[in-house]
C-alpha cells in the first residue's frame, strides 16, 4: 500500500523504514476493528464494564492495595459523585469515597504520597467547589482546599517537597481563578499562588523534574504557548509553540528528542478550530519548534485527548513509545468508540492502532500506564449508550 493511498496524515521527517508494513497493519486493524498485528498484539480486556455513563472520566494509578504486586486504580464517576478503588487484576471494587455536595466530584484525580502515614498513597479529588484529599486506607476526608465554585477546568500534578515535611506537594492549575497555586500536600495550606496573564488551558499541568519547573499550556488570541514556572513561583517567558489550534488537553515531558540536552514536550493540538480529528506534536523544550507531528487515522477524532508514556512496555522493541487516546470516531455509526494509537516519537512512526472493543464508548478518553500494562477508560461521556462505561486493560 502506497503512502498516498492511506488516510494517515503526518509530516514526513525523513524516516520511512517499515512504513509499508505499518500502513497495511493500521488499515487492517481499524477496518477489522481488531487489535492484532505482528508489531502489536495487545488486545483490550474488560476490567470493569456496564457502569453508568461518566464512570471513568478520570483514572489514576494507586499503590498496590490488594497485595498482588500490581498497582491498583482510582476511578472517578462525577455523575455519581464517587471515586472507586478498583483491583487492577480482578476489576473488583475494594472501596470507595463519595460526596454528593459537589456536582463535579472527580473532575481530576491525583495519587499523593502517604499523607496520613497509614502506609499507602492517598487520593486527591478535584471537584467544582474544592480540592478534596481522602485517606486511601480509612476513606476519611483528610482536608479540603476550596476553589472558586466553577465547573471550569482544573488540573493537578505532584511536584517536589517544597515545605520540607517529607511529602511531595501539589500544583493546581485552575481555569476558574486563572491562577497557578502550589499547596502543601500535608495539610492543604497554600504555599504560593501566581496570577496568570494568559488563559491557562487547565486540563494538563506537569512537573518537569529535570528543569524543576511546573509546565502547562496557555493560549491568547491565536498564540499558543507553554508556560514554565519555577519552584519559587516565578514564571519564565512563555515558550511559543508554532502549532495552531487549541493545545494542551494532554501534556508530557519526554526525553530530549532534538539533541540539545533539554527535555522536550508532547502536546495535543488541532490544526484549526474546525479540526475534529486533532493531532499530537512533539515540540522542542528550548525553542518551541515542532519536531514531530502525528495525526489521527481516518475517522478517529479527538486524537491526543489522553497521552501516556509506555516507558517500560517496549512495544515492538521500542522503549519510548506513547499511547495516544482518540475517544471518538467521527461520522460513523460507532462514532464514540475510539481507539488507542501507539506512536514512537523517537523513530517518528505509528506502531499500531488498538480499536475499541465492541460496546466500549469513548475508549481512550483517559489512559494510565503501569509497566507493560495500560488501562484505558471508556466513559461513554456522550451518553449515547447508557450503562456501557468501563475500563479496559492492554498488556504489551
Ligand atoms: Ca493490586
Ligand atoms: Ca495513606
Ligand atoms: Ca511537602
């Protein structure tokens, strides 16, 4: 199959080895909606299914709660106002916390260090009114940090321990207050807060451990940028990204791709406001220049809604792959089914596309990876098929 026959649109950067195989592989995978080829044999296995629409809007990796050697999952269901702790092996619910007083309880999830000293990392839940922290052992509420009452997006990440209590602290990027805050994870007290001049895209904030900076995307008019903030709360000059469209629902720090000894970034974007398919770009951490661009295959849309690094999975022998969620299929009778695409920024190639299993809607809206296992949320957030939300496992 020639490249021009394919519906894969990407920016060629000179690497073409193996693309014939790759195009054939992707085409057969998506058209047959199966997930096997000679470079990627992952088949989605249902872990939890048949849940109300909105279940698994957010997922996070916890410590190993049931002692089987595999880290377990915290799964949010904002519609039901609860977070479930689920065994990553059996899919059994091992506990839950619920709160009916917040209409968006579980907008974001983050597993923290062991705040209450009972042995396992505790769980931060972002809602429309506050940031809540619960003990993963007792399920008790440890503290609340209020936020403006808003369903505006909020993003959270763990940073280093800034107040020297032995626990990594928390960065909160809040679209409602247009502020970046750092909280002490021990008690929820504010360490510092900086107002932002440009609108944050408050769906992803990450900690770049090599440059000791908090990184997130912002946009103003047509200009997209990456903002970087030091641990003292000082913002650097924004790094302008030369890709158009709204960016930053997903953001990752990756190994240095362009050889300048600075880590680079992966971010999702759109070529225009009408671009429903979306793309994922790698940008230089020094200049913001686009280094790679991957676009959705055929009807897949919302490509890059979730992106995770598969550092330990070595898919097809490549140990620096990314799993990219595209939770929708556009203009299709199965338009919410979606897919997970495995890409390699290092060799600038798509390794495989794993299509949603039958009955999974919104597959790829959230993804977490633990060694060679990838957990994919299918929250059915468009509400097309009630009672089908769930979480699936891919083992590479
Ligand atoms: Ca476990
Ligand atoms: Ca704990
Ligand atoms: Ca701390």
